[in-house]
C-alpha cells in the first residue's frame, strides 16, 4: 500500500488490472495534472476510459501516448477505439502499424480483421485472421475469426475444422460456440446447430444474436419444445433493448411492427455504429434519364429474380437508365444470364468492400439506389450507409422496416402497410396501387403435370398444401391444419421437404395431434417450371402466420391454385392478403384463425364452392393487376419519378401514393 501511495502511476495500473477503472482514471489524471506530457499516464488514462466504453474521450490521450511514448498495446487500444466509433479506415491504419511494429501482437491482427470485415473486405480480413493464427496457433479467437470469414465467403466446409479447434482450445469461448452453430446452420445441419447455440447461450445468456439464431434453427426443423418460451423471451429482450437480434429471424416470430422497428434500429446501429460521410453531396446531375440502380445478392435462380426479372427488362429506357449491382454468387444459371442482359449495365461488386462498392455507384452518378435485400441472407446494407445516391429505397426482399437513417423510402401498398402504421417505419412509405409485389407474367409452367401417384399423393383424396419454407410453420397454425385433416376424411397435407429433421418432427407432431403421420406428404425441391406445374395436383393452399406465403403465394396463384390466408398484424403477415386483393379474391382473406379454419373446412366440404373459386381465379389471373408486369412497371416508375422530383426541388423525403393509372 505504501508503494501505491509513493507511485500513483503504478497504483493506477494495478487498479486497471483489477477492473477498478474509475480509480485508474483518477490516478492517471492526478499524474497528468503535474506532467501533462507523461506518455505512460496518457496511456493509462486512455485505457481506463476505453474500458469504460468512453471511446471518444479515450482516443485523444491514446493518440498522444502513441506519439510521446510508443509501446506495444497503445496502437491496438487506439485502433479499438476507432473501431467502436465506426472509423474503420483509421482503425485499419493503426492496427496495421501495430502488427508491423510488434510481430507478437496477435490481438492487433484480430482487430485488424474486424476493421476490414466492417468495410466489407472479407478476403483481406481472412488474411489478417490467418496471420493471427500463424502467430499464435493456440489462439481460439483467431481460429474463430478465420472460420467466421470463411463462412461469410461460402467456404463453410473449410471453416468447420477451425471452429472445432477453437472450441477445443477454449471451451468457454461463447462466441466460438455461437459461430459453430451458425456455420452448421448454413450447412443445414440444424440439430447440431441447436446444440452449439444452446451451449453458447448457457455460457453467455445475454449474448447478442444467439437467442434469435437458436429460435431460427428450431423453427427450421420444426422442433417446438420450449420454442414458445424462447420466442417470448426474445421479444421481451428486444423490446427492452437488452439484446440484439437478427431482424429477419425476428420478423418470423413477431406480430408487432413497433418491436420490429426496435429490432431493426438496434441491428443497424450494431452494424453501422457511425454513419460514414455521404458520398452523394447533393449536386444536381444533368441529363434527361433517371439513373436507377438495383442492388442484390440474388441475381441468380432465386425467388427475387423470378419475381423481378420482367420489370428490369421492361423499364422505359427513354426515361430510365437501369443498372444491376450484384454482390452475390454467379450460379451460371439461365436466370443469371437473363438478368445480365436485362440491365443497361451489370456491375459485379462481390469482391469489393462496402466503401469501394458505394464509390462505384457514386462514380456512375446513380440517382436512385434500390436495395432488394434489406436484412436477409448475404445483405450488405453498409454499401448504402455511404449514401452513394441522392435517393435510396428498400424494396421486396425484406418485409419490415430497416430502421436505417440512410434509407429514404419503402415501396408498399395499403394492405401490407396500413396508413395508420407508417409510424412503425423509419422510411417514408411510397404506396403503389394494387399489390406492392412485382410479378413476371412470363414465368413458364411446365406443360406436363405429374400424376398424383408420381407425387406420392392419393388419387381421390382432398389435397391441402403449403409450399412455404418449413420455418414458417408454427404450432397455432399447425393445430388448425390437424383439425382440418381430422374433419376431412382421407385428406392429406402436402408440404415442402426442407430437411429430413423437419419432416420427421412434423410427422411426430401430427401423430401427437391424432393424425396418421403418413397423411403428411413431402415434396422435394424441383426446378421452378416443374414446381409450378405440380400445383395443379393440389386443391387448396393453406397459408401460415405470423409470416405469410410471399413468393410461394404468387406461385400458387400463377399456377391457378386457390390460396386461403389469415391476415396478420405486420407486413410479413399481410402479403398473401395483398396478393389476393390484387387478383380479385378478397373472399379468401380471413381475419382470425377461427375464420381461417371455418373457411378451409367449408371449401373442402363443398366441391361446387371450390370449383367456382378455382374458375374465378382462372378467369381473373391475367386480367387483374397482380400479374400485369407492365402495369406494375408504370406505377413503380411513377413512384421513382416522384421521389426524384422531390429531391431535385430540395424537398425532404415524404410519403405519397401513386394514383391508379399513373405513368
């Protein structure tokens, strides 16, 4: 104790080691009062402020310490401050210098990788993490980080041994167990993923994202034991702001748009803690055409591409120049080649960082940037965080608000976002007449319809079907389905075969509900034209809640199969209602699960009513707005023109509605 009194700086360092950060700060300030240029005291002050998460205050003394008395660790801690403040370029420069000056600085390598990840530079980040693992082969954090990036790069099998090693080296590293769960999820090994995520949650109960990923994996295999309790806990913690959750997973379990906005805003802040300076500075561009860029990772055989390809092809080239910006894989499919031809320019930025990709858009002088991913798999919202375009829009891929201050508008309709719910959206709502969902009226349906025997279906039974992804099937709706099967003699339920575990669990749930498991029939994935053709074998499509059928709903209607839905309380839960209104079948939209069940029972019991419904759909399919691609094109172009006109006049974004027939 006498030593601490005689050497306040030593006392301060000891306080820091025992996590008494206030005492460390006081000791540093006491020394600096008499010696403002004491490099060690500045290092201590910066460190104590850093450990109190006072990053802005910590940066200045650490910067001074680095100049006055450089030593290992200062650059790392200063780099970490800039990481936390969102200045990833400055963090990168500091951490590279630390790595070069101190070859043993493994932590600096890891932090450098994080700075590069946050710039979207995954290959560079991988090199930094591999260097950390080379410098310290027993660093679990380095192995964990290597695996994380490999997973992001789609090299999951390569990543797996790194994560196995990480959890062996440090069994208590919750992040490694979490990432192992995520990697296994990506490999569709959901049951193993659940075990890893449960382990991570035990190690770190308050860990961000772990609970939402665990819930998502349970839903993926329809494992419902304890699921309701976990969903309730997830929603409570998100509403309280105590954890971050994946917005897409959260949308699948939440029926409250207010909490979805909270979730998205927290996620946006986690991913973009500080907005970078805007690349678009407000200068007006000459030229008659509006330059429009669509950004997506899904320019291949994907639902978004199947819906929107016709729109890209049909845009009015006398008024718009249309650019496709791809940051996803080229699968070599005919759809990829079609999309490349559909745009005036097709730009691949998959291997470019977020800032570099944004700079490309700015260099092309894009007027309106339309993000088609939101917060779905492989999204890169940080590209638009750099504000490369004067007007920025979210559309189609993500059925909720992005909670992002750099997105100006969302394209919607009055069914999916009622007028009085605009307050739950950080974006201004641009209402389109009819349905918000674009559809390609040239989607081919295979000429040959398979037989029911080929599809594993009974010849004369009533066939209910639901080709939604299995994660959308939750116990309340499944209970309705089981009651319908019990009440309709011989009827079967035809479901998409997502994975073997889900099929097994759903059949077990059916048996527990008193329904023979073989009355659930599973359809393997098929090419789109064949998948559409087999809809002809079903009698009625049953929708899910709180997350409706989206592309699967328009698939059914395009193939001529009536769809029964229950309108929910969020965008994701109202999409099928939007589509049914737009195809002239509002009578198939119910307001409660009780009404949904009653109408399902009535349609199954009354062949005349079902036949009349199917005939009405056949008559209206090509005459109502839903599948009129050119009509949709005119309306969405009118929306873009309105957005652009407001910006040119210097007016702030404002919600509006496109009148019917505009364009």
